[in-house]
């Protein structure tokens, strides 16, 4: 944990990152619209989502709850969470154009944390990928191939925070998916396919942030 800065400075950092999140969200929508299969997300969901997420990350870092060296990782996770989560909710899929480059980008963003964090990231990516692949092979209807690919970059960030974070995030993602399924059942009066990607992304971001609070 780092020393907090003054409340006005925290607000400034939070507002600045929110302002930067707006064009980052617009860029995300353009990227999605140009994918081979296309994935239209109407405005302002990406813009508002990334602005809010980056603002919250800025407040956590500025308030001393999370070390500043974790800022690149958390901003990257926030961008991916909003962008990939929106596509999965609206189109029931996780594009390879998002999930495949996410692993090398995650490892690159871990570099400022030191070599040990990067190597934990590599190990965490492998563990998460194998674990999700096993579930996918055993029950394809429970986890899609996109979820398996998404597990690798999330596992990298989580393991860099702590090995326990991998387990906690997996359990939290399952819980969030169960809650989402219950909400959809209550709203529609019937069951249906529930995308697991958004729950993985939210859990990954929250647990990584919490794990980054350690020394």
C-alpha cells in the first residue's frame, strides 16, 4: 500500500483518467466494428464504461489503496473488461481479436512490476488456460472456447498479484454468473444461455485490484 495523496489530487487523477477513458472507449467501439465478423456496440456504452472504470482505478491508486506501478495493468484490464464484456453480453461471443493479443499485452504491462511478476504471470496464464480448457472439454455448454482463451491473460494478471487470486477470481466469476442467470430468469421468466466472459472479466479486475494492495 502506498501513501495517499491529497483529496483534491485524488479527484484530479480520477477525473483525468475518466476523460482519457472516453476516447479509449470510442476507439474500442471502432475496433469492434472493424472486426471480420463485426461486433457493434452502441454508444455510449464503451465510452461510459471505460471512463467509469478508469476513474475508479485512478481513485484507488491516487488514494493509496493500490501501488502506482499497477496502474498500467489495471487500466488495461479495465479496457478489456468493458470492451470484451460488452461484446459477450450483446453478441454471445469473445472475439479472437481481443482475447489472443491480450496475453502478450498483459505480460508487457506486468514488466514494470519486475521479472518475478512477469514469470508468475506466465505461470498463472498457463494454469488458468489449462483449468478452463479442462472444464470446456468436460462441459462445452458451460464454458466456450472464447472463455478458455480469455482465461490466459486474466490468469497472468491475477497470478502477478498472488497465486490465491486465481482461485478467488474463479469462484467469484462462478458466483457472478449464477447471479446473472438468476436475474435473467427473473426478467424473462425462463432460463437461457448466460455468457461467462463478463463475470470472468469483472472478477479478474476486482480480485487483481484487491491483490495489488499487498506489498
